[in-house]
């Protein structure tokens, strides 16, 4: 604290899962308002990993695990992308033996261990009265678990995939869509110069919003989403048709990383190694789609092969500064979270619903799934969004539950 007065309470804040633009503005919003209201704010480093690894000894250097936040610190960080508190995909409910913190190895010796008791004791040791967790459904599912253990938790939704249930919008989504549109338009010059088909792999494990919205905005002719399996022969015929109609003789398809061929039983993974939440790292569907389109192109192009430009956008869309929406929404979400603290409310998820800021019970995170409603928004015969009946839909069209 900047003065010697005893704080009204202590607020802990963390960011978990993948980084996105907009996290630092959210941290800033919570911190500035909290300090004005007389609270101390502690930033927990590396998501759930930092609070899990705290050593409950005042003499121990815990600077790698948490830091007291100040106005100067958060103001400087808010101008940058990513999260200055760092992040991880740690799940204290299921920690592998090899990942047990050194000072706890004598207490936890199973192959898989639940370190929630340590998390609860560490929160109490730090004197944290309210915990604000910023993350996607994995990070927030553990926040919900802590709430059931008695922790006063408030959740803020963040994920490029925009698939946290209960909210129309998650921090990071707008910047992802904006960058995808920009990069697709930049890559048109190469696709057009060489008269090729451009295949762009984008984020989206279970939900296809990151492919659907840029396509709807004109960044691509077609898109493949996790919610509907595609036929590569059929897709190639459509893309060849799109290419023929284009005066520059190229066409573009956006491919969600979770998209699947009609004959496949599972997604395409880089490896079978899984993270703390059981997810294997996706990647490579763009390569497979590119190869299939090239093979089928002779069938649909009078026996002549059409060459492919294959680009994985990946981390390029999550780097750098947030766009306007991902600067404004995190500010509002952070202030809403602090409003809930001031009202003594917890166990809530702050949301943007039908164009209005609100909050919902945190249990919505685990009770439902948020994916593209194929029958309403996706033309399965043409592999593209429907372009009709927009009246009274939310800003991002198809992102409402």
C-alpha cells in the first residue's frame, strides 16, 4: 500500500491458460479501483502454479510466486499485450509427482496428487479475502472448484476461442478476429500472384468462432469448424469454383485447429502429450487439408493440379497490443469484478450478454458448453456461415448461448 493505513482487505488476482491481448488492461482495472477503495492487491504469478508453490515462511523469497501490485506497475504493464503476471496450464487438482513443489515432495508421493489443500492454506496465509481469476474454461473450472471449497471467487472470462459459457464475449477474441482478417488480407497478394488456394489454420479446439467470424467478414471464402466434419473432395470442388470466379484466380479457406475430416474419429494433434487438463496440443490440420485439396484439385480442375499456400496463423494472432474492444471490455470486466467485491458478492462470472455487462453464477462454466450452433449459423453444404436474419443479434452475431 502507498500509505500506512490498514487495508480494507486483500484481493488476489491471477491469469491462467494461454495469453491474449487484454489481460494486462483487466489487471490494471481491478488494481487501480481496488487501491482507490482501500484494498491491497496481490498478483499471483503463473496462474494456479504460483499460489500452489507458495512457501508459507515469511523469510522465504516468494517473489516468483506473487507480487504486490501498485498503480505504477499496472499502468506500465497495461500498455502491453500478454500478461505481466505470466501464465501456466497448472491444475492443482491433478499434479503429477514430478511437478510437486520441492518443499512438498515429502507430503505428496502419488503419481497424481490433489494440492487443493495447499492452495487453500496459501490463500489464507496471504490473507486473501477475494480471489479474481482470469482465464478460459479450464482455469475457471478450478476457480469454480475453489468456490465450492469456500473461497470467495470472482471469474473473468478470457480465451481467443470465445467459448466460455454464459458470456457472449471473452477477452482476446476481438483481437484474434481482427488479426486473422488482416493477415488473410495480407496473404491474398501471394495467393493471387501465384493463382493458388490459401489455407489458413486458426485457433478453435471445440468451437469455430475464430474461423466463422473472419469468414463472415470477408476474410475467406470458406471455413472448417470443429462442430461439423467436412468432406475434402466436396470442399475442394467448392474452392476450385471460388477460384475460377475470382478475377485474380485464388480462393481462401480458414481451418479451425479442431476441424476433422469426415472419415476421422479424432482431431489432429502435434503429439499425444497432454497438459494438466487432459488436452493434447492441436496442430497440423492445415497441413492435412492442404495436401488433400492439392490431391483432389486435378479432379475438379480439368486434370491440372492447383498449388496451395499453407499458413498456420497460431501465436501471431495472440501477440502484441489489444484492439479497441479488447481494451474496453477488460476495463469494464475488471471494474465489474471490483463492484462485486464492494457489494460482498462472490461465486460470480462477469459477462457481456446481449450487449450489456452483467454477472452470472460461476457454476455456468461447468454446466454448459458454448459452441457454434450449426443448424442456425453454418451452411454445411457450402462450408460457410449463413448471411441472413441479423436482426437483434449480438455484436459478434453467433456468440450468444
